[in-house]
């Protein structure tokens, strides 16, 4: 089929009788740089869309183009250069459109230190560090929601920021107002294999070849695991992928350090076994030290993760994100801010979650029944005296059960999580990960728990391996075999062997197909034909599942075979390079997601670590037969080991806080700078605090003098009259006792009212006081005054109108603060 090498228009009538059309460009004009006709700005293209070239596909493509026009997105459609029967569409937007969308959706961006410091000086804000602290500079690493009117105060947008904004723009609902309006595309539904959606063959971000080559030069050379260019990975693939590789490198680094001690303990254990020592001393020492070492690795990562999230300007960034692809919600008003948003009521989700929980529990019960049946079958074979190949049957059944149930439950868990209809991608992935980890925990570790704590009572241990009355050596053999088979070999094959064979086959296919040539196809068609789709929801969750399975082997049963720590460190280091190579060369560009950490995997890793405390104590006391003590003493040692490890965990929590102090300081500074400098909100709390500080240590006499001086300055005429009156009231002042005069010099204390007094008596006393001040009802004390002479009127000075402080639109002073401030001032004037 020859491609039409000219621009043309496809016109048709929709089902509603509306005339629609698609403008199709030739490849040459579609590949040249485009400019917006109104503003003259250049258009950056971020996504590619592949659709079928038929009447049904053109109709649906026209609807997508109308949605893009409504959202201010530019698109260019052209026929496949290779002659294939589909259309290619590039989607892009101007930078001003994306910046307006960032302002409307509270997209967080870094603040420029120099500009912010200058603006803070104008607002009389002086931030400085305390002495002898390792904090950041006061105005470094601050970030805040983007305000387009104060654009000069922010750092520039990065290419990844524009890509994330464009992705959010095509996901955002078209029902939003003004700059927040989007396309409402559902990426999962567009690329699904359903019959009514088969017109869309792919929608994905486009690779930037120059940036990709620069990243490969930094990433691929072999180096220490802690030197992985995580920031460069984040700048190209997004924060979600960046955090995964940084965590993977962190595990590789921590396990590499621990591997030195683990190998030494393993050699110690081999020497003891060769000498016929029934006590596994090397394993005992590693059981005492290993769990605390794993806790150090996790606590250090928790500490590091918050620091990295702050430096990457994504801390607490999950508040304002559009719904995930596949979310089916309703347009509801947010009860906290009154804005319209797409959400799903929790009252409707709760029954779905209960149904999902019941289905998962049923599947897990079936799994437990299958595992128990295999153990019973193995016990029967052992009791019947079976030998040879018959003893291998339970092991083969166990391996088959783990593979089949793992494959089936993965599909079931994905459907159940989709059925629960979580709004954000982070919530969806978190629920899916929890379902899978609970299942995999039982599926992979049930046989090891059986050998460690149950087998000796049911069928006994293999004497040839143990040489004693415990199953420690048999457990070590099982851990080594299972770890090497399920983790080491599986991950090496998936990371190196299978990708290598896939690339060879693809190179052979390209060589046989003359239509596939880089100079004949544009970037959209080239990446669609040659690269595979990368699904972050499925692929990244399964990557974390692999790490979870490895973590469970190490933390729960790694003390029985310490050498697996070295194997785990090696596989993690290899995957930091092989997984990166696959992302760069085998997959289309990943759809970026903005996150502030690895999320739920960290919590699950901690849960496994807490379970490991009693498990390792049980291995040390019962399985490894430490000390060969009597049963009554083993219980107390078991409890003592648990208490000791819990105490060490508490000390580690103190040593490694959840967040560095300097990060907390900068996050608090970011909020202050955003409110005071960017938004221009006056600091009412500081004004009240200044008033309180000014009143400290002053007496009522001092406060009255200050008030009289202020009134004299503001209204001289009034104070002249009041001065005459004060001279007439001198005899009344002389009546005051010395005790009352000395009370004026006392510091201010809280005023306590007598609740027992009758209100009518208080009103009578107040009335008498008023009459006394007026000179009525007291003839003896009434002064003899000369006839009043009216003073000459003096012109009142012109008052300059006080200029109220400007406030941002929509921001008013809180009535509660006004009343509190008035109450404080009134209290001091009493």
C-alpha cells in the first residue's frame, strides 16, 4: 500500500448526524517543528497515539481530537510511513499552556534561592541558621505550589516536569474549569484488548534520543552501587522509577557490607559441621546480629527517602493528582474546599473491598489446604519407608504448587484491586502489593516454617544431614536450594538471558523486514514497531514482589545459610544495570508518575522484619540447639532474645529518625515563604506575639502612660480637655490609700473574678463609681471651681488616612484572630 504524500482531510458523519473530519498530513510536514498560530510559541510533542485506519477508527480518533482541542492540546495526524494500515498522531502543547495547568492544579515546583531571598528581604523576613548546625542554607531547596503570577520566583520547569504535566492534562476531566480542563483520556481503556476499543494500538510518551544517550553514558558503566545516578534516572523516567532504582542500589550497598560478616559466619559453620559439632555456632552468631543489621538497612533508607523526596521537590505530592487510568468515579464537590473533583464514595467502595477480601481469603484457604496435603503426603511416604525417587515427589509437587498458584493469584489480585476502584495510582498499587505479599508469604515460606519448627515433631529430621536431634542443617540446605532456584536463577534469567534472546530475535526480524528502517519512519512509528510496552502498574509491582521474596528469605531464614546474603547483594547489583538497559533499549518510554517514596513496600518490609524477631529467636534456641539446654531454660532464653532485639530496635529508631532535622526545617520554611512571600499573606501571629513580648514585665502604670502618650499624639484637643478635668479630680486621687498606689507598680497577673457576687450589687457599685467620677452624690468632696472659660478652639491636625495592608484576593483576616487580638489589648488596658 502506497502512502499518500500530501495533506488531505477525511470527512464523515457521526452517529448523531454531526459532520466530523480528520486532517491528515504527509510525513514531511508532520515531522517539522510546529508553532502555535495565536501565540507563536513552539509546540513540544510528548506523546504518540497509534490508531487503526478504517471508518470506525477514524470516527473514534475524531472524538479524541475534539477532546484534545477542548483541552488546548495540539495534535498532528499522518499515515504510517512504512505503508502499514494505521494512523500516527503526535500530541503536544505549548509551555504556556502547561504552566497554566500547573498553576490551576497546584503543581509543586522549586523556588529560586536568589529571587526568594530578595523578595523575603522586602517583606522583612530574615531566615538564618542557628550556630553549629548542619542545616541547608536558609533559601536553598525550598518548593511550593506554582503561582504563574509570581513565575519569576520559581526555578524553571524541567523536561520531566513538562512531561508529567502533559500526562496529567490528558488524564484530567474535561468538566473542570478554565486552565484545569483536560481531555479525560483513560490510558488503560484506550489500550485494552476489548472489541470496542481495538482501534487504539498504543499511546505512550516519546523517547528523547539525546537525553537517553546521555543517561546511558552515566548509568551503564560498572561502578559501586551507591554511585548510581538516581537523579538522572528520575529526570528521564520520573520519580517512581527513580525511587525504585535508588532503593535497589541501597539494598545492594547494605547487603554487600553485611555479606562480609555473613560469609565469615558461613565458613565458621562449615568448619563446625566438618568437626562434627552439633551446635551451629556460625549460624547462631549471625542470627543474633543479622536482624539488627537488616533493621539498620531499612531505618537508614527511611531516613534517606525523606531527604531525597525533599531534594526532588516531591515531598507530600500526592494531594493534587488526577485520577489514575481505569478509575470510574463521579463528579462530586470536595467537602473541605468546595471544588468539583472526580471521586468515588467510600460507602460504595466498602462493600467491594469486603467482597474482595472474601475472595482473597477463599483463595488463600485453598492454598493452605494444598500445602498441608503435600506435607501429609510426604509424612505418609516417610512413615511407609519410601526411598529413592518417591521422596522427590513431594518436592516436585511443592514447586509446581508455588508456580501455578502464584500465576493464578496474580491475575485474581489484579482484577480484585481493579474492582475496588481506587482513585490514585499509588492507592491502587498499594492495595495490589498487599494482596500479593500476603499470598506470596504463605506460598514461598510455608515449607521452610514446616522444616524449621514442625517437621522434627511430625516425621523427624534427616539424620544424615543434621547429625543431631534438630533440623538446622536440613533447613540450611533447603534455604540454599530454594533461594538459588527461585530468586537467584529466576532473576538472572529474567534480567540477562531472556532479554538477550529477545533482542537477537528482534534484530533478526528487522533484518528480514525491508519496511522497518529508521530513515523511513518517524519517531512515533519507529518506537511503536520496535519497542515493547512497559506497564508500570504490573511490571513495577512485580519488581517489588521479587525484592519482597528475597527480603523474606534473608530476614526470616537467612541465618540458617548466611551465604545467601552475598548472592542477594550480587543479584541486586546486577539488576541496577540490566533493568536499566531494558528500560532504555527494550521498552517504550515509561509513563512517569510523581511519588514521594517507594510507598507500601517499605511498610511491608518492616512487617516482615518484625515477624523475623520471634522467628530468629526460635531458630537460635530450638532449631540450632544453642547451648543444648533443657526445655525450661530454652523458654527464658527465647524471651530474653526477643526482648533484647526489641530494645535494639528502639535504639535504632532513636539513631535513625524518620526525617533529618534539616529537612524538617526546610519544609517548614517552604510553607512560611509560600504564605508570606508568594501569596503575600500578613503574619498575624507574629503581630500578636510582638504585642505580648512588648508587655512582658510592665506594670499597669507603665501601660497607662503609654496609652496616654499615644492619645496625646493622635488627638491633642481631646487631651487638653481631659487635662483640665484631671486637675479638678486631684482631691479624689488624694483619697486613694498607699496600698492602692503600690498595687499599680505590681506586674500584671491574670484577673480572677468573684463568681459568688450578686450581679445587681455589681451594677449598683458601677453606678456609684460613675456618679463619683461625675462629682455627683458627694458634696463634701466636690471641689470649688471657678467659672469655666471656654478655650480657644485649636485646629485639629489633618490625619493621614491609614493605608490598609493589601491582601490577596479571597483571603480575609480571621474573625477569631481579630477578637483574640482585641481581647488581649483590652486586657492590658484594664
